[in-house]
C-alpha cells in the first residue's frame, strides 16, 4: 500500500465513532489530555511539524492535532509509532494501558474496579449468561446483535472490557462467587452449536471451582423476586457493600443498609428457589449431552 493510501486508511479508521472521550468521564478526559500534551511537547522538542509527524506515523495532520488536543483517543499502534518516531524509549508506548481503559465504557470500568476489590460477588441473570461467565465468542455474538449495531472496533472494545472483568477468577486470595442463571438462556444456541457448547463447557469449568457456586433456575418454577431483572451484590473486606437491581431503586447502585437488605433478601430468595449446585451442574451436563 502507498503512503497516501495508508494515511487515508488510518484516518478513516480513527474517525469512526467510539474514539471520542466520554464527556462525563473526568478520569478519561484527564488521561487523554495528558497523553496529547506529552505527544505535542515531544513532537515540538524534536522540531517536527504536525503534518510531518502525521506522515511519519501514518495519520493525517488534522487527526494529529485532535489527538494532541485531547479530543480523540489514540490507537495503540499510533502510540507505538509515535514512540519510535520521537525516540521516546518506550515512554509513549507505556501509555497504552491507561489509554486502552479509556475506551471501555465508564460504567463498565467502574464495575470492573468494584469487582476487583470485592471479597464476595453474587449475580442473578434472567435473560443472558452473566458477563463474568461468558466466553469471548458468546460475548461477541451478544454484542454484535445490538440494534443499531456497534462498529467493529466498538464490538472488540466491549468484548475486551467484558473479558477483562473475568480477571476476578485469577485473584489470590480468591473471592467468593455465586451465580444464579435462568434455564432459558442456557438453552439458547447463541452463536451456533459450537459456540453454545463452548459456553456450556465454560460454565461447568467455572462451576467446579472451589470458590464458585453456580445454580440454575428451572423454567418450571414459581414466581420469584428476580423476574424484574438482574441483581448484583458486591461485598468488601471492610464490611461495606454495594448492590444493584434492574427492578429496584431505578436500577441505581445502592449502599444504604436498608436498601442493601432488600436486595440481599431478594437474592437469597432466588438462590433458595434455584436448583442446588450439584443438580445445576448435572443439568448443564445434560444440555451438553443433548447436542
């Protein structure tokens, strides 16, 4: 590909939706402003004009100015090329981790930070398999099904954010994790038979971990407090907690003791009505055997 063609390709990609900073994300705005300022100072220090620098890294001049002004999120490849062109010795490339996090939706990033600190996590899902339990292809299929559709870059960004949350399983000491999933989503062959089988196998793998309790709510069950939507409970080492439910308190996270007790009661009732863990794993194995 010619240099001009490469510049046009990268410019088109960087202009796609999803590369702007969320105006309500104060931390993200600060990160991108700092990165942009450092890029501009280093470029000016070596005496390169924006157009010259843009040609060297494969971006148009307009996008160089946008990134330096903190108006666009730079791609990882942009930072790597800038590090090389400006002879920064890896200092610019080292910014990629924080920059990548800015692309995660703020609410997802905030949730991941809470999950990373929690000593107990309880999740009930009624319509899908919980994000902490999804395989990459299952997650990608669900995200791609959204209408209007996300751009390919946004899909990959959201899949990466969802999978990044699953680092909670690698923590030491491990948190106590409990999940209650409805039967219907387990039977839905999201992504086709192979993707579905891999997802069921993943549930069995996680469900057998010593710190995990995985339960299935059978379709043939009485009404229960989770029919209004998902519930998530997070408890921390200092005794505090935060919870959220689609069907309570307008879906907002709550930490007030009275409100927490209500959601804990609902989640406890759901767990009591669901199949016990051993029966739940046997049920998932049965689904696998039916494919």
